C-alpha cells in the first residue's frame, strides 16, 4: 500500500495523516507485507522530529506486522546545489529584463510547473528590480523578478540556491539549450573540481 499525501513537511502532518486513515485500513493492513508512507518528509531539516519518526515507524510495524517505507525525496539533497550562470544581455520591455544562460524551462522546470521563485544568492533588499529570463524561445521562460544593487551588465554572474534535487533530475535540452556542467566545490579550501560537462553528443546519443 502506498500513501503519498505530503510535501515539504515535518513529522506532525504525517502523524495526522496516519490517524485519519489507520482505522479505515484496518482490514487491509492484515493482508499487507509493506506500507509505503510516500515522500514529502523533510527528514534532513535541523528541526525535524527524527526521534518521533523512528518511534512512529516502529510502532506501525509492530502493530500491523508490516515493513514500513519512507521515500527520501528531495530531503537527500535539501539546501544543496547552486545553479550558477551569467547575464547575456539586458533590455527594457515595460520592465527591465535580463536574458541569462539559465533557462527556467530547461534547468529548473519547477519554477514554471509548481510554480515557485528560487532564492538568488546575495539578492539585495533594495535596488533595481530586474526580470530574469532564459535563452530559449519559450515565451514563459521566465525565472522571476530579482533585486540587484545596480542594473547588471552582460557577464554578471548569478547563482540560485537549493537546486540539486528536482533541477538535476528534470533538466532537458529543449531548443538546443545546453545542460549545466556539474562541479564540486570544497567550502574549506575553496577548490572547484569539475565532475562532468555536457555537449551535443549527450543530446544526440540520448535520441539515437
């Protein structure tokens, strides 16, 4: 049996979900070998009640004789991964716009699908608001509006935080937009190790 009802939650919502369905599943539980409580559990967050979760899972397993599974989901990479790019061009179209080499539809599609606004490293509280967009031909390839200290110029580097989970598994090469390279940064030594770069051959070999 698979129950997936949560998104980005701590332990208490899981307890409430189980309290709501346990009595209704009483007959079915005796016939099960395993119970999957789905994803949406932010178990790696500092404030997550992991001790309560462990006791809860053990209690269900012992009471109903089932093996209990949780899907780690984005928790395994929460607050990890920085997507770095740069501004290619700027212009005005009722609002100041900057075209970047980061594409919402190709590199972080949840920006459009969820939708949500990813956090940008060192965004200013006051200054010049710029609408950041991607390089594809998609009319909605827009990352969002962000505040800079001054109007950025081509070559200005930008970075979006917490991009390792959905971004890395959902990237695509729509419109010929290249995939971002993957690099490992050591925060202690400030060293950067390139893990993998992508080129046309990756696109070609995926289709042939």
